[in-house]
């Protein structure tokens, strides 16, 4: 019997990206659209995916009775699995304060650089020494060596490609445990890298270099794990590149993008799934 994946309608591009659709289907899931602004997340939703959203999620306030973030929080707390694909271009379409607020509770912070005038620019990662393109903006990754993310990835060692990638940092309130993870103050949520940049990578924002991986590699994919009220574990897989799951990278015979995503779906779902 197939499991169910809900695709957030805020990531409409996912419906045009048949590579991601095919991979999820091959892993044993039925794919169903979901509009969090109208519908609760069903009990039989085994995984939720947001791909390249163009609009922030709503929260209850003076002007809105809708609270998409609350629905998302409740879903993960009862053992839900959530994948989110954002990139440097995602944030150019507007603010994502509510979605980023939820991601922060899972230990994830997409990196921004604020200028003196208050304008924020998202990190854009460039690595001319380890790239598939001359301009250096389709960077190759390395596997994390420690932590739960490294364990989840298993024996996959083929390089992965991140086009137009931003970077992921550790959110406030999380402290490194010395074993490759960062842990929340209450000890119930951990976040750890799955894939990292090479140390030759540089982060650009607002037309200037703002950080260098020689100090610490940029996190390009992370895995968060939360202990739910019922004892079930909820997961968040955060990816710093929309192009990671698009046709060019997923169909490549020399890149590990397809195998990596299948492996992470398998790990979060704890189900047997094809490895390639």
C-alpha cells in the first residue's frame, strides 16, 4: 500500500518538476496537493513537501483567522516528516518571516546579510574550485562526517550539485553538542548537516563577499529531528537549493542528487525505498 505525500501549493513549481515528482512516486508515495490556508494536514499524510514557495505562510493575527504555521507545528510534533527546498532566489520574491520562524524552532536558519540601510540579501554560494559551471555558482558538496545527518546519509559518497544555492545556519537557542549536532535548550530537537560546501566556497550577498567556508563549511542540506509528545520522531529535511531537485542534477549519472534524496526519504520514513 502506498503512503501519501502532500505537496504544498505554495510550491507550485514542484508540479512542473517531474524529476522530484517521479522520485517521490518511485519511493512508494501517492502525491496529493495541499493548501494549508484552507485545509488541515490529514492524519494519513506521511510526508509534506514545500518546493520553492512564492508566498509566506499565514499566522493568526488581527487580520487573519488562518494559522498555517500552527498546522505545520502540530504535524511535525505528532511525528510528521517535512521537506523544504529554498534557494537564494526564493527570498527575492518577498519576506518569509513566518516560515523562517517555524524553521528556527527546528534549528534551521537560512542565511541573510543585512546592510546598513536595512536591506537584507540572501547568501549566494560560489566556489570556482569545486563547481560544475565556469561562474562557480553550481557548487559541489561534501558529506558531513559527524552527526545524525551523516548517519542518515549512510554510504552514499557521490558528489551532489547545488545550483543557485544559499546556505543554512544554526538557529538561535541551539548549542553544538560536540558530536556534529546542535541541540535545543529543552533537548527535544536536534539539527545536523547532511551535505556541506568545500572550504573554498564563498558566500556573496548584496554584491560583496560576506563569509568564507575556510572558517567553517557552509551547510547546504540539514536534517532536524524532534521528539514528539507521543514519542514519535518528527523530521525536517532542509535544502538550500531548488535546483538540487531539478532535471539536470537529478538525471546526471555522475551526481548523487537522486540517490541522496531517496536515501533521506527512506531514513525519515523508516520504509524500504529504492536506492536509485
